[in-house]
C-alpha cells in the first residue's frame, strides 16, 4: 500500500479509526517510497517498525500508538536521517526505546507517552 505506484504524489498518509497495522513488512519485495513525509498510524503492533522506517527514507514525521516495541537495532541498518518529529504512545517505553532513538539523530521534536516513571525521562 505504501508503494509509489499506487499513489505517486502521496506525502501524508494517515490510518485512523479501527485500522490496526500489524502486517509484517518484507523489505525484499517492497520498494522504498521517497514521497511520503508524514505517517500517522492510529494503532501499530510495533514489530515491523524498523522495516517500515527503512521503506520510508524521507519520512519527516511519524506518529503512532504502539502496543509493543521490539528491539530493532539489528533490523535498522542505518540511521534515519530525515525523521524530525516523533510522537509515540507506548505501553512499555523501556522495551526497545533506547535502540530506536539511537537511530534517529536528527530529531527536533519528540513526544513519548506511556507508563514511565519520573527517573526515566532523565536518562534521555
């Protein structure tokens, strides 16, 4: 669905309502999409998040409610240099958040919601 062939000029993609993105993304068969700049997912399982970032190299804003976040440093081979705005809600922010943020050195805005203790924000 994120291929350039269906919507070659699509810059903002938003999935809301009851839509739940849980499909594993096979980057071998999927081409990168250079046009999408903003992706908003109402719900995402978080397991294919690193693959999703690899397919959207020019993504500047990502927003999602993540049910879980898996460790992705082994799947995200390079840093995502265009991502500037990250807004996520996590059930468990400690699980994989360090690895994810390490691959986003150009962040200008970040909002992380979830069950965090007071000392956790100091670490970031």
